[in-house]
């Protein structure tokens, strides 16, 4: 099963964004903020603390869902990779669409994680 992580501006039109997980069957879950950098919540489009929390929360959720690593190692793996994930996806304007959405699919994340592992092996 594939899914996407999406961000959209909250109803107030300013400040933090809402993160959600969209599944192939049409179901939606709210992405919990598991980060610890930003008191204001998720953000996208720059390299600050809100994007760091969004990256951390996406990676943690993805690793737990896919069971790529043991539950014991999920936190450490997320901690070691979330800043690079933020830089590669969350802070980049190219992942935004005109409606202030950011969409990253699970296949892209899986490929990114494989690339990170390959680079760490070399």
C-alpha cells in the first residue's frame, strides 16, 4: 500500500500547517507532531524548527508503519536522518504546489532512505 504525507495551511491562513496522511483507499489520518524543535508546530519551505518537526514526524511515522527498522531503533534512525530529510524535502520550494500544499509519497521516502543507507555504507 502506498500513501502520501501532505501539508496544508491551517484554517487561520497564518502560522503552522496541518500534516495529514492520505491512503490509497481514500482514508486520512492526522500526522501527529512527534518533534520537539518548534513550539509553533509544523512549517514548510525553509530550514527552521517547524520544518524540522514536520520532517521528524514524517520519518518516525514512516519507519513505524513500514517496520524498516526495529521499534527500538526507530527513534535513533529518525533523529539521525530528520535534518537531512528536512533539507531535501520540507525546506525545498519544489515540493510545494500553488495551493500551499506539500506532498511526499511513501515510495519517494523509501527510495530516499535506501539512498541514505548506500551513502552511509561508502
